[in-house]
């Protein structure tokens, strides 16, 4: 009915173009009719209005809940500090924070993709796999930790040539250290496969088990993150054959070990919550880079709370020296990690365009007077 009325008035307007008074009447009528028809219109205009109404305001306060995952590991030190010191909860205000801990990136990414959690601190390769698997349903919003991974071997191993026919361990098949080891072995001319065969056998196993199997001679070495690299040296009598930071010449020895991954839908629907989470993370990184002894105590307390076991002082101190805590996601290293995973046939070719949304991070950095960081 509204369309017919509008069409009818349009014809009348054309037939009486010379009468100013009637023009004004017609224009007024058009406005009244448009207003009357608005509530009945089921077009894209109304849908756009609904979308605008549901979009959170720029100054919206955190609300609802945020379910956060992290690992009880020193490479997740800023996450542990954020939880233990209440920095995340303080930034979230009235929003509820629920925390969940994981021991492997695959567990954390599965929880994220099943919507059991909303965000998680995680390594690069599990994040890449989740992004590739879902075609963009996860987003990286900040860095956390760089460095802290090494190939530690038995004392009698003098170089790569001594590894032929030997068994090495990694935390899990396809995880960040597993990809790094396979890529390095390929550069040395060795072939590996997913089933533990090849010129050098790779045995994915829990890091705690790796310490035991290294001590009893079942394996010749392992590519592991901190603090396990330090523990293999201090408690297992091993030596560092490859410090992974030495391989990252294009990024001045920096490479992403841990960063913050969120569900894309959660980010879109709860930007204020994610902004608050990043705020807490920045404060936690400041603490990690401040008083090292105090920060190590907080992290060790947090690890003990989850695992019931505490790292020795030499272990956490040694690990700390090999880590850099940074909000920069070191995006160039993520692309290289993906390329390496593809090269060793643990990942199908994938475009990482869109994996980063650093807008909230850069907004907060600008407020601190810090330079922006870049994605891909």
C-alpha cells in the first residue's frame, strides 16, 4: 500500500510542477508516508538499522563473561601473571572471567573451536592450524612471548651428522617445536615422517616424559620449549645443539612462541571484553619485564597451583633468560612457521591473510605512547 501511495504522489508532482504550494504539500506528504511505512518495511534498510542497534558502542564497558585458556608453563608467563595478579579481572570490571588450563595447543584450539572457551594463549602452529581448519573463525589479537626453544642433545652428539638413525622427541605431532625440528632436519638432509620413521625418528611425547626418556637414554635429544630445554641441560646432562633464536636471522632472533587467539565471533560481539583482556595482558607483560625475581615467583606460584609441582629456582631463572615477553606478535615469524609446516607436509597450503586483527592492541599502544605493531 505504501509503495502505491508514493507512486501516486510522484505522478501528481510531475503533473503540477509549476505550483510551489502543492510541491510543499507533496513533500510533506512524502515525509509522513515514509514515516508511516517505516515499521512495516521488511527491507535491507531495517536490517541495517537492527545491525547498528546491536553493534556495541565504542565506549562500551565489558560485560557478560570471558572464558580464557592458558598453559601452566613459563612460556605463558604473562598469562599466568594476568590471572594470578588479577590484572585480567580488574580490566574486565563487571564481566566474569573464567579460566581453563591446557597442556597442548591441540587441546586449547579444540576448546576454542567448540566454543568451550572464548580466547586462549597458544603457540603459532596450533593457531595456524585452527585458522586454516575454520577458514577464519579465529583471530590473533596480540603477541605474548618470543624465543625459548632449543634442540638439546646428549653430550656425545657433536653435530647433526651424529643424529642419523637416532630418536628425538617433540611435545606433540605438528606443534610448534615439532615443525621446527622437522624443518631443521630437512635442512640437514634428513627425511622424517609422521609415524616416527625416516632417517631420524621423531617421538612426540609429553615434556615431563621427555625428561625421563632423555635421562635413561631412550632418546638422544629433544626440541622443546622452556623450561624443559633448561631442565634437560641441568637435570639430564644434555647440551644445546641448536638455540632456535639463532635460526631467525630475518627477525633479529625473535620468533613467536605464545600469542593471544580469540574466536572471531566473540571478538565481533564483545570487543570491549577483548580490549579489556589485552589491557590486562599489557600490564602483565610490564610486570614480567620489570622485577624479574618477583615475576618469577608469581609465575612459579601459578604453575604450582595448577600442576602441584614447582620449578626449581635455577630452572625458572634459566628459562627466563631465554624468553622475551612482548605484545608484538612478530608476524613475519608466523608466516615462516606456516611455510615450514607446509614444507614438511604437516599443513596444506594456506593463506594467512586476515589471521590478525591488531586494531584493539594498537589503539591501546597509542594510548601508552608506544609504536604500532604490524600483522601480515
